[in-house]
């Protein structure tokens, strides 16, 4: 996989970083991590999980029946963990650059400072 991850994909991988989860659990984690900015619908989630499975980034972990319905759990693969790590580091680096620029801007716009 090349290029930056789309935010929903990043959040799905992040939701699986610690332990396996089922679809509803993933949607809840994604919503919580994004302060409800990203709300995954079932079709979107399962389409993404199918794609991520094909790419070897996640894999089915186990299945169980709860209240007569099949619940499939997914887990992050080692490849998925590597990609998530790289993307998190890229985003952290971008945030660091942005914050440094904002600090310089703040100093430059203080009263008495020369505006460029």
C-alpha cells in the first residue's frame, strides 16, 4: 500500500491495534477516537474490512454466535501493525511541523514584534 491512509482506514486499523474486535466494537472505537466525526456505516465498515483483509492488513480472528447472530472478530496482522506505525509516525511528524509553524506565527504576531 502506498500513500497516506484515508482517515477511516487509519482509525479502523487503530481500533484493532490493541486486541481483536467485532464490527460493532470497531464502529464504536472509531467514533470514540474521532470524537464522533467518523461514523462508519455497516456497508462501509465491512467493505473496508474485506479490502484490508485482501491486503493482508487485518484477518479474521474468530466467530461466535450472540443472540442468534454471527459475530466475526478481526485482528491486526503484523503487516497492518507496521503500516499503522508508519502512518502514525508520519501524522505525528506533520503535526510537529504544523505546531512549530504556529508557535513561530504566534511569536511574530505578538505586540511589538516585527510582522513579516
